[in-house]
C-alpha cells in the first residue's frame, strides 16, 4: 500500500505543472531583459565629448621655405688669353693669394721674338721717316722757289708745267712722310699688344683671396684662340658668403630685403645659421619639366621661381662654397599676440545621421552593427575665420579675424576671443 501511494505522488500532474511554469517564467523574464538591453544599446544616443585648448599670449612668426646653394660674395674665374705651354704653376687649392701675385707662367719665347721683330721694324720705320722728312724739305724748298720766280716774272719763267711738277713732287713727299708716321704708329701698336701678351704670359691674381679650384698642370698646352681656358677660381673672402635661394611664384610677394633667415646644411644638421635677405631679383627663373603620356607624346610645363640673395656671415669658416642649404625666411612676426591652436580654426562640430526606420524588431534575428555616417552640423564648408567654444556644454560658433600663422598656432585679432578661453579643437563620439 505504501509503495503504491508513492508512485501516485510522483506522477501527480499538479506539482509538475508548477515547476514547469516557474522555469518558463524565469526564462521569459531573462529574455525580456535581454531584449530590452539590446534595444536600448541600438537606439541610445551616442555620447559626444569635446577636446579643448586654451587661447594664450605668445610670440609668433610666419616663415616660408626655400632651397639654395652657398657661394662666395665675390668669386672670380681666372684664365689665359694667350696660347702656349704652361711652364710653372705656383699656387694650389686653398692657398691664400695677394692682388698681383703670379699664379702660373706660360712659355713666352715666341712672344718675345715677336717683340724684338716689332722693335726692329720700329727703328727701321723711324729711319725711313727721317729720310722722307729730308726729301719733303727739299721738295718744299724747290716748290717755293719756282712759285716765287713765277710770281716775279709774271708767269714768264718757269713754265706752268714746271711749277705744277714741283708742286706734285712736294705733295708726294708730304704724303710719304704721313705714311711713314702711320707705319710707326702701327708698329708701336703691335709692340704694345705684344707687351700685353708678354705680361699675360704671367697669370696673376686680380684680388686678395683664396684659391678654390685649380685646373692647370705644368706642361699643359693652352689654346686660347676661341675661348679663354679657365685655370683658377678664386674667392675674395670666405668669411662673407651668399645663399642664392629659389623662391616659388606663390611666395615671392612676401619676401623683402632685410628679412631674417635661418638655414641649415647637411654637413651640420644640428646647427642653425642666421642670415639676412640682401636682394630679391625681379627677373624670373623658368625651370622646364617634361612628362610623357601613354601615347608617347611629351608635354613640358614651366615652373616659375625667383632668386633671393641672402647675405651670410661665415667668420668661423664652417660653410663652404657649393653647399646646399634649406632656408626658412621669416616673412611676418608678432610679439605678445593672442594665439589659438590652428586646429581650432578647422574644427566644425559633427552630429550623427538619423538611421531610417527598420522592420519590427525580432530578437531572434542576428543583430548587425548600425551604420553611422558623420555629416557637418550646418552642411557648410569649414572656413578659416571662426572658432567654436563650449557654452553650457553646447558648441557655439564665434567669428574671428585671423593674423599670422605658423602652422601650429594662429594669431587672433580683435577681442572676440580672450586669453585662457577654451576653444574646441576636436571631438570624440562613442556609445
């Protein structure tokens, strides 16, 4: 009887229904909570946080960059105007020279022979001139006698033929004297020219300076018939140099004489050299570049630039001619200016685009990330001339007048922005 009663209790349907109902009730609550959490996660508004920085007082300068090459302020190329064999070379690279110092000598034997020949011709021409002058005196006296006699005898003697013959002889003697004088001048000119060639056989320095380059050796043949060969390059002083910088067409209007320059060279990457703009050329330098297309045609485009000469003090002689330099030219500056980060001028608040309505929510369908797209709050282009500040936690746009910018900071003119005022430079958005 007892065993039969326990079996009946085990299969009592009322107790089993209660347990099943309890389990399903717990499962339903958990599912409802999950559905609510998922729905809230997908429909909640994203949180936005703004990054701000303070406006501050400071010094600012605007610069433009340019590349150029260093060279001496006065560099002279020395060559030869005569031909011959190099007999001596008396200086080498890096030697200091004085004005008038002999640098090299060219064989002058043929020039000396020409000089002796012209001098002999000059002596001969002078002797011939004396002989012609004696003849002239004789013909002149004879002509005067004939003319006086003709006048006294009233044309009876000598005859008119004899008088004209005497006159002609006198004029010929006079012309012969002039010819001899001209011949002497020609020979004297040849002598002076030969003397110049003789002096030019000694290559001398026209300035005090330093030899930068030598391209001549003893025994070398010099042919100066068409173009004077270059023997030496001499710099007057390496303590004063110039940097010839190429300025782009877009920046040349900002460059003025007297502006400060900082530049560096590859030889001393950690050192900055200071200089001043000395001259800005009005003439343009055109650089052509060619590009080939797939149809094998070539087009050329001209890049317009202008050269600025920058004066460089080189007392320590660290800089050398021919070095390439990268220069920053200060085109504008301001002291104690109100500055804001340049990024603040490019910032525009963004909002989340509202997602389109979907089909009724089904928790058993796999959830996909909600597509988001950021758009400009006012659908306008970002413009330099306005910054955003936080007012009661909401971005507020303020129109500003900008001044000098160095890329990182920008000068603000007027009193629309105060020192230590927070300006927005960025924002973060998240769930």
